[in-house]
DNA sequence: TCAAAAGTGTTAAGTTTACACCCATGA
DNA sequence: TCATGGGTGTAAACTTAACACTTTTGA
C-alpha cells in the first residue's frame, strides 16, 4: 500500500450522544454523572471513542445500545466538534449525534449501572468540555427536523393521546399551541390514526389513543405541526 | 498529563469543501482534477488534512483561502463522514463544509494553479470516495438554510438585479418562481435596497441594481423567498 | 421598428389565527 | 355534584398563487 498520508497527524475521534426523552410535559436529556476518568464526578453526555473498523455512525449506535439495551433508536448526526482545546486532556475530534427515545423504554436498572439520569432541559447543569454547546446545536437541529418530518413520535409511546402530542410540540418549541387548531391539523394527517384504545390514566373521561402509521405517512410525506421559525441569531 | 485515551485508536481527520458558485442561471461547484496522489487524474472536492493545533473550522478556512486567496468566505459545516472504507487508502474521517462565493471573485489564474474548474451542478462527474454523497448533503443543508436565512447573497456580486436574484433562487430550488410574486416579497424586505446604479449588460433598457444590507436585516431577521419544502425521502 | 429584458396590480384560493363552551366520569 | 381533562366549529385576517400587459432602448 502506498502511503501518502503518513506525514499528517492523527487524532482520537469520539462520538457524543444527546439523548432526548419526553416526560411530564418537558423534554429531558439522559446525562451521566461520570464514575470514571477523565472528569470523574462531573456531568457529561454519553460518549465513547470510535474504534478501528467501526464507522462513526456505528460507534454512536454502540454507545446508545450499550447504555440502553435498545437497538432501534432514532438517531441523527448533529455535526463535528473540532476545536483544538475542546478536550483539555488531548486532541479529540468529536462527532455529536442526537437520539430520540421513549423515556419508558428505558429501565431504571440501566440508569443505575451507568450512573445516568434524566434531567429536564430547563435544569441542565454545566457539562464537561463543549457538551453544553453540543446540546444547544442538537436541539436546534432536532427542532428544525421535527417541524417538517414526523420524528417526534419516537419520543412517545406507540399509543398516545392528542393532549400528549400537543404537549410534546409545546415542549420542543417552547410555546403554547391552540388546542382546536392543533387538532384540526392532526385530523388532516391520515397517518396519525385513531385507535379503539383509550387512555384512562390522565382523566376521568378517558382520551382516545392514536398511533403513527409510518407507511401511510410515506405515501404523502406531508407533515407540519408547527410553524417554521424565523432565524435565531446566527 | 494523565493518559486515559492511549488505548483508543487515532485516525486522520480531513476536511472537504463543497464550494458553490452561481453563473448563467446555474449553480456550479469548484472541483479539482487531481494533479497529485492519491487518486491522481480523478475529480474531487477541494480538501486537506487537519493539522495539529488547528481546529476543523480553521482547516476548512485554510483550504479555502489557499485555493482562492479569499479570506472572508461564507462557510458552514455539513457534517462528518465516517464510514470505515470511505477512503480506500487509509482510515480517514472527513468533515465536510460548504462555502458560497461569488464566482467573479475568483480569478482564473488560481484555477490553473490548482487544476480546478467550475462545473455546473447538472454536470457533476463521478468524484472520488464519498464526495458525491457530500455534495448531495451539502446541497440539502444549503437549501434548508437558504430558505429562511439570507445566505444566498454570498453567491452574488455586491450589486445585483432582481432578475439575477430570482434566477438564483430558481437555481437553488430547481423550480420556476413567479416574477411578480417574487418582486412583491423582495419589496417587503427593506434590507434588500434599491441603489441608484443600473446594470446595462443584460438588457437594453437596463435594470436597477440592488444590494443586501446585513445590518438592516439583523433588525428584523425576517426572510423568506422560497416556500419551505416538504420532506424528501429520508 | 422590433426584439429582449424590465417592470408593474388585482383577485381568488387557501391557510392561519383567535376564540368558548359542552361532555364524560371518578372521586 | 363538581372538578378535571377531553373534545368540538366558525369567522376574520392574512398569505399565497395565478395571471398579461406596458416600458425602454440598442441593434
């Protein structure tokens, strides 16, 4: 094999995962109080190094499945973080991924093992390195995508009420939505299907449970439950 | 310094730049017919390895300024490409960036030196490695951004006609726009300012030259010259 | 004088917003 | 019986889309 590259430096390449969950009307992140070095005792995202023979996407999936035991998690790349001093230990380029998962799919035993817990977005502590910046960019990326692609259902159980769905969108975009207008839009989306199940846990009357039908969605690919936002300061 | 990382592998980290230009009603890319190894004689994006002591953003800026002599180029990260075998020579993780530049700012002497040329988007040849995939993702990223943030002015000269601006949007989104509706929207954007200059090169009558006023834009941050598109197949 | 690009308004259709009350039930 | 969350429609405001002719002037 010829070797044109050997004069160039090599770096550690890591992945970090911004894991979103939704509970009690708020977005949460799965964070880790590190019980290992470096930065022992500090809060961080879940991450790990990319192995030889493993793509960065695979590394992110591995980190997620090691942590949760789940293999089919919705995941998307946020981007690379490549500042020289981002990790004070050594030069590490990290690729951030966000993941969306139903908070109930994740058992609390796993939480203990990894010293992890769900923290409300409004209570995110100082994280190590540039992890707070990763969270901010992940949230922007996710909001952009969730406004026109139905990824948000990954944050809900298979069966959900319209109140839950609305509350999820309000949590993501941080503003209230009108109930009647919201339901009118949902009603036009045939792939958000009424089931004959009822949720009796959150009201006396009970609420109809709905379900997202992905193959029906793929026929129209039309989805918009939230207005497209103007630019933030860029 | 403690050394928690040494058991993990290191990789080459590269940057690749998708450089957009606009000319004669079409988007173009600045591509390179490689006069060096590896992949000598093949077409590729402009790229380079990230140096020690240099962030990935800085590496991308360096690649762009080495190539063009320009330092203030609009540039944004597309994302990391981390497949194991993406570079058949050796494991390389590459961070893609797109750049927008006014095709006239780039002199043809530079083109020669780098064996580079502007190729119409509709004529992009097979590129090395995963560079075609990078181009596709860069275009999607750029379209998403250009629909609600006025980045497209980076593709035009400082003074431009409304016909040029419309033609640019038609090139980016690949569909025709109604002239009167387009001009009505532009007229509402006070930061797209009429100047008292005229362009006489493309019509006998002459067309009024406009100019984008960034600080005026920042007061409202409202911009939309193209409808937000539905999902492509994702 | 005519070809070629620049410039200009109105109307209908569709979308978004605002808004308030009745329903069902378990405690 | 009443407190709680579930469910429903209409009208006004706004936005988008469709559409065709006149102007200017250099060749």
